[in-house]
């Protein structure tokens, strides 16, 4: 299977595919640098515009945006003490104090080099771990695939953090949306409410754009940016090749943070924020000068940026092989795969090896390009770009959303549906309901239903067919552990508090 990885390389090096990665990285850096915007939102807006593109070109844009945005979030974190993305919160701890001391340029260069190293490590992890895992999953039948889908939903609901009940409600909403349309076996209407446009089901792009792109734009228009920025003249910028020797002592932090990021990226629902905080705390604990951390320690920037970029490609390991995304962005990327007729799971590696392995190379090249593109972009130009009026930025994004969704089928019904999902997403966001379970419920809901019904037809209606082999029983046990584990952990913590009290 690793021979397929090498065979995919020449196609990725084609002009259109490589250009897509370059454009994606630049666009991602711009999006990440804008407080309130995120890689998830950017890819959600982009997906409708990729319909007419080759799958590898579209995936190259997504890979570039993901890599670029994860680094781009460090720019306002350093210059404004406002994380451009949630994963960049830990970058503000030492990045902003460095900028106030006139070392903002060096902080950004540490960030871009660390981001590139984390992204490269993550891409190699995806290349090495995904192929053998996909071979194992080829042994799965309908009952096993059904339990994988249930395990994926349970993981997102109970491991995402926060309130499991809210996570369950979000997932149920996603599953409900997945069954709208014609029944796949009998052809009868389900929950279409007399609307002919809904007979084919809800297009995942409409849901993604509504849930992920509209709420941040509304918040962007509601809360104009008011903060003390660092003037571009005070950045203290120097060529990146001159700054590199000052970073040679960071290699242990880069190595340790890459491992943290890859490991947490594979865990469903964890994400870059958790990786960045864990890596930052561990690097501070092992530092020779922990008292300097929080006052402008460049190694703190290196730790957080390496970890939050090391989870990018690794989050796609369970997504591509099992259909279980590790992060919200990975969930949106699964939607992008489905749009281009690529079903995540074990058969993806057998039926579309050039596309899936080419996608892995694009992640690697996107991470490498960060040093070339991010090093020059993230200086004086971005210090000025951050002063763009928020209403102007929000208006441009809304126009792009409306055009993109309308272009799917050329009908206003899709636009109204997207606005409806946007309103639902905004309310869910305000009430602290997690959004990734909705997307995963939509992706895995129909998938689980199809395999459940197929397994029951094979077993002639006997539900015992779902528990007949060892693989199914292992998946059932894992699902139960995911559900029960957090409950037991919470009770243990409560009892300790009561005992101490």
C-alpha cells in the first residue's frame, strides 16, 4: 500500500494540484489571522465552490487552508492578544508579551517554524498510520461498520467535553437531518413536509455553511474589534534565516509537542486547543526557567504552535479510515469528500488510492509551504490587515456564502435552508450546544442506517447478528466504555471533593 503513496506523488506535483495547495495556504493564513474566523468556517464556505474542480484540486485547497489557518491564528494572538483560532489561545501567553517588548517579529517567526514542524510531523503520521489501519478495517462487514458508526457518534458526544446531554441532542439532530428524503429501500417520503426539493435529502454543504459559517459572521458583526494593537514598526522583524539559529535550542520542545499533537489529534473530539494547552504546560514544567514563562518566553510560543498544528493531519487518520473525525475541521472535510463522491472508510483506500494518498502529500507540502509563505506574509502586511473594518469583512463572507449555496442547485430554497440552519447554529452556539456532533450525525446517520438494515436482512431480522463476532463485541465494549467512562470519572471527582470538603 505504501507503493500507492509513491505513485500518487507525480500527480500531486501537477501545476493545478500544487497551485491549489499554495492558494489554500495563503487563504488559510488570511482567514486564521482574522479574529472570529476559523479554518472550519473557511472550508465550509469553500466547499460549494469546489463542485466543478477535480477532487484532488479541491482537497488541496482544503489541506492548504487547514495548515494556513492553524498558523494564521498566531498572528492576532501575538499582535493583539486575541487568538485568531481557538487553538491559538496558548500562543497569547508568551507571544503578546514578546510583541510588547519589540520582539513580535521573532515571535511570529518562531510560530511559523513551529507550525511547519508540527504540520510536517502530522503529515508523516497520517502517511504511516492510515494505510495499515485501513487494511484492518477492510475486514469489517455491515454489523461491524454499524458499530463503528455508533462508536464514532458516542466518542464525539461523550469525549468532546462539556455537557453529554447537549452533545447527544446535537447528534440526534444530525441523525434526524440524515434521514430526511426518500427511504433508500422502499422509496417513501420521510420528513419532507411536502417539499419536493427535500426528496433527495439535505445536501451536507448547506448544513455545513449554515452551522459553521453564519454564526461566526453574526458574532463578527455584533462585536467590533477594539483593542490595543502592536504597531507594525515595533515588530522587530528580521529575515527568517537569521532568526533560525536562535531557535536551535527548541528541538526538544518541537519533538515533544509534535507527539502530543499527533496523539490528541487521533482522539475523537480533542482538537488543537487541548493539544496546545497540554504541550505548553509540559514544556513549562520541564523548562529550566519556568518563572519566565508568561512574560515573553519564545519556547512557550514554540510549544503551543507545534502542538496545535501537529493535530491537523493526524485528526484525519480515524476520519479517512473509519469515518470518525478527530476535530470539527476533519468533520467538515469528511463533508468535502462526500461532495466529490468519496465515501470515507476502508474502501476509500482501495477505490481511490491516488486521491487519498495525494491528499496526504498535499498536507505535507502545505506544512512546508508555511515557512516560505507565512514567513513573509505574517509581518507588516498583516499588522495593517488586522485593522480592516469588521462589518466589511462580515459582509464579504455573507455574499460568498449566498453565492456558493445558490450555485449548488441554482435555487433559492437552498439559500433559505442554509439561513435556517444558520439560525439553528447561532442558537446552539449561544446555548453551548456542540456543533461537531450535528455534522457527524448527518454523515454517520445514513451510513449507520444503511448498514444496520443490511445486517438485519442478512440475519433475516435476527438482531443477534449484530453481536455474533468478536470484532462487533469489541466495538460494543468500546462504545460502552466511552459512554460510561466519563460518568464514572465525574462521580470519582465529586466524591474526592466531598471527602476533602
